[in-house]
C-alpha cells in the first residue's frame, strides 16, 4: 500500500524514513531522511516545512521509497544526490570521484596557512592538485586565491570531466586547467604549491572499510598498495622536480603515516614544515614540506 493511500504527509513520511534509517544503525538518520525526502520531492528545507502537512501522491511516495532503499543498502547520501559541499562550495560527483570529506579540508587549511605566512597569497601563483578527482581541493584553493591559476591531474577522464563541470559551475573555469595524467607526470613546472589527497589505504585493509566507502568510492582512489605509500612515492618524486625553490607540497595522509611520508619528502630533497596539521578528530591529516630556496 502506498504512502498516499495511507494519507501520509510530507512530514510523516520524513519521520517514518528517519525511523527506518535509525533502526538500521544510521547515525545521521534525521539529516539523511530530510535530504532524501527533499530530493525526491524537489523541496529544500523551507519547502519541506511549508509543505509538511501536504498529502503525498503515489508517485512521490514511490520516489521517496526508491531513495530510501538505496540508502538502506549502504549507498552514501552524497552518491544518491550526486553532489556534496566542500569548503562551502557545492560540488557535483561521479562514479570516478571520491566523496569529498571534511578531513580533506585540512589540506586546504594548511596550504593557505603556509602561503599567507610566506606573504604569497596575493601573488599570481601556479598550483597543481595531483589526483584532483572532483576538483575539491584545487577549487577550494582557487576560491581563496583570486590571482592563482590551478592545474588538476587525474588518470580518470571521467573524473576530469566532473572537475571541469565543477570549475565552470563555480565560475573558476578560466583559472582551472584539467590534465589527464598520472599525478605530476604530464605537468611542466614550476609550481608554487602542489597539493594532493592520494590513495593511501593498504590493499589488505580495503575489505574492512565501511560499506559506504568500500562499495561506492572508486577503488583506484583508495588503494595505496601493500604499505599504503605507493602514491606518495610517485607524487613526491614528481613534486620535487616541479616545485619552484621555496614552493610547498601539502598532502593528506592516513592514520599513522606521517613519519613515513615525511621520510619520503626528505629523501626527495624537500624539507618538512613543522608538525602535521590535525583534522577535527585530532588525527594528523596534512603533511607539508618545502623545496628549499637556492
């Protein structure tokens, strides 16, 4: 029997969905239910409140149920909706891109901190984001650095299409160039800043990841090889040859990887710039280094 046949309203439908998600162990059941019901009905928060007492049609009830089934099966809300906010910017997603996470904003924070302390934030900087995915880090930086031009690389043409669409939607397309290559292999320097959120999960740990990540994020963006450091070996080597003297490299890391990544940076001739920056959970998340000035 449809929700409409039961005279279910927008609000009672939302509450019922939240209860189902909560019973399934969803820790953000209320928010997820509001977002999914709103997407199914084409309503924002204000619209949901205004239409709270309206009875659903059978078609509307079916649309809500279809999205509910996807969420109950473990698909992230961002995947279902096809978009995610990062650094206050709305970003479109695709099957080839990671869902941007708040932890990754730590890379943006650290990069801006380094540039501002160096008095470089107002210069016409050249920035590279290696493995850009949706373009999240690169576009966040360009939104803060009005005179910078950015280059995003990715081995996935589909991911680059998504990044280009996001750059255009945010009015940043004239300052963002997307290049199909492996990390920095297709770039010509010099760059003032290089950033990356590379794959850093050990291959053997991938089966133990949460369903939302394991089954829905692209494996190529997760799998860092046997020790989780394969991507760092490549991108740090590329970066050492692409950075201008005095330029910065900032990368996201997984839990417990700071010493290994800093050692790779040092071996490549880069100088770590202080302790890693921690994310909101207190976990070291962004490691940075500098190519020493001549």
